[in-house]
C-alpha cells in the first residue's frame, strides 16, 4: 500500500501538492481541500493490457459495427440517436427533483432489457413505491441498494448476473475503498467513474450514471467527468411545471441535435407528441403584451407564448426581469426599441415571461418579444391570431430564420391566421390558409401590429 496526499480543487478537480488560496485553473478562491489517496498495489483492474503501439493505416482498420440497442423510451432513443451502445457510459445530469430518477427507473421497469438499478439515494421500499405508481412491466429488472463500488463489482463478477444495462443513482453517492477521500469528493467521483469506464469497456455492458448539478448549472464534480463518459445528457425544465426537456450535450456515437420532450404526471413521465398544445393556453386571448412565436428545438418546431409587462418604474432604477429568456438579450432589444423605434423605455420597468417554464435560446423569439413589449407599452392588443418569427438585429432590422417553412406549417396546423416573418425569408411552401406578413424592420412591425 502506498499513501499519497494531494490538495484538490473541489470546483474543477485541479491537483496540487500544497494548499493554494486560489485555483490556478478555475480561478475560484478557497476551494482546495486535502485528499488522501490509498492505492492498493493489488488493484482488481490492474490486469496488464498488452497493446501494440504501432500505428495502423486508416484503410486497414476495420470499421466497428456499433449495434445500437433501441430502448423502450422513444424520446431517449431520439436524443441518443437511435439507442444505447453496448459498453458505453452515459451521464444524465439535472437539478435535484427534476425527475432523473423517475426517468431512469421508468426505463428500467418498463423496458425489455435485463437491467440492474443501483441506488445509493433511496431504499428498496422507496423505489418499489415509485415503481408501483409508474407500473412495472419488465420482469428482468433488479434493484440493488449499494454505495461501495467494490461490492457492486463483486456482485457483477458473477457470470450469472449478466445484465445488459446498469443504472447508477447517483455518482455522488458512490465510493471506492481505494481512496480515502469522503463520499462525493472530486477524487472519489473521478476514481469511481474511471473504474466504471474500464468495467463497461471490458464487459460490454452499458452504464447510465446520474449526476447532480450545482447551483450555477455545472455537473457537481470535476469537468473531467464530462470528458470521461461517452455521452452527456441534461434533463431540464421548471419544477413548478410539468414540461421537461432532455438534451444531448455530447455523444461519441451519434448526433446531438435532437431533444426529447416529456410531461411529468402522476404516473411518471410521458412523451409529448404535440408540445405546442402544452405550451400555449387553450384559451389564449389577445391581451395586451401577449404574443405567440414558433421556436425550433432539435428538429421540432413548437409554439411558445411570450408575455411582457411594461410599466412606469416605481423605484429610481427601472427593473428588468426575464423568465425563460436571456436578460442581456432583453436589454439589447429594449435598447434597439429605444433607438430605432423612438420608444422611451429608459424609465420603465419591463418584465418578460415565457409561459410553461421553458428556457428559449432560439433567436427567432426576438420578434415576438418586441411585439409583446410594444403591445404592453401602448396598452393595445396585438392583431388577432398572429404569430411572430424572426431575429432582431442592432439596427432594428428583422433577420430571416432557418427552417421557416417547417415553422409556418406548424403555425398553420395550430390554427393561426397571420404570421409575421422577415421580408428576406424565402418560402418554398404553398400556403393559402395563412396570411404571411413580411416585415423588414421593427418600425414596419409596429405599423402592422395592431388591429386597424
Ligand atoms: P425524482 O425522479 O426523484 O427527481 P431527481 O431524481 O431528479 O431528484 O422526481 C422528482 C419529482 O417528480 C418529485 O418531486 C415528484 C415528481 N413525480 C411526479 O410528479 N410523478 C411521478 O409519477 C413521480 C414518480 C414523481
Ligand atoms: Mg433522484
């Protein structure tokens, strides 16, 4: 046995032989703590791998044939680009209480794959209670309450326990007796992950691990965790709403462009077929400051409702608040409205809200944000049954959007009559039912915005 003591930055995982006040890597203060690493000479994974180190000609290398196994969760398949790859490690990250355990327990108990669900967070009884609520279909789903990695490996070393998929809830509760650092510390997380990685590659079993997120949206634990695994998925949404989005941040075996949409209900998560119906209220009324836009997430267009409230500032400094929209972008749009449209918003409070608890980054929302702010500041409702799609530039120009035809078809399907788009957009669709209003600047938008 050889003991080694290092100081590790608990924010980014940077190691140093002495304590430092400020991390040279992530520049955070007082994040270093001492961790003792006990390395057993007799490591269970220290089988020497004899690997030739001669380079091969690219044309001589046989293309691997990754057989992706489709899971029973169609949204997850879409996000992972068709399914899980045997021998890969997937990290699922998200805020506490967002539904990570629910999502993966559902995958375990409703699928057809022989699955082992290892939980260090909840007891067997708690898991059973939740499973009963969701409905158990998989007869080959096993539950294990364990947090010591070596015990998990000793169970799995039995050939009869040949699971195809292992789910680990969560990496922060797992520990290895190879390392003396406390559970949840950077060294523990990194060591456990690297041992799991070797295990997955050796046995060709897929492992999905759950990781918590810190307040500022980082995966708790070193960034290195994201580099080690094959795929990183983020589960996001607002806990007060039912709508959830599963995004792929990294995927070594496929594209990361698609997203999964779920709705949290009493029986767990269900796939959302028509997101537009959830995100805008059925009784959407033309009130002042309310407008609709069509954004793209992955390959799917869906409608969102934007609400703005503009009022005289009560305090000296006007307030600007944005829910689900970038505050800096809102300030930029307000500056453009002031300079190019002559609106005096400098002394006004502006509150912006995207309905449904979702966060939108698609710039196509700009036009709808501007329309809502204009409507609220003049106290006039917007032209009935209208939708707004377009990015707004610093000169007040309305810029064209990608996939405009797809978006317009969705708007039409949802029964809207007018759609405001940039005059530069080239359309290759034949729509008679919907009235397309081309605008080149926000001044032009203002002229057409209200009922005449
Ligand atoms: P959970 O999966 O425990 O979140 P995480 O593992 O990300 O911390 O789920 C949290 C919430 O989901 C919990 O507050 C209750 C809610 N929930 C439902 O609304 N319906 C359900 O059927 C289940 C299982 C959970
Ligand atoms: Mg959980």
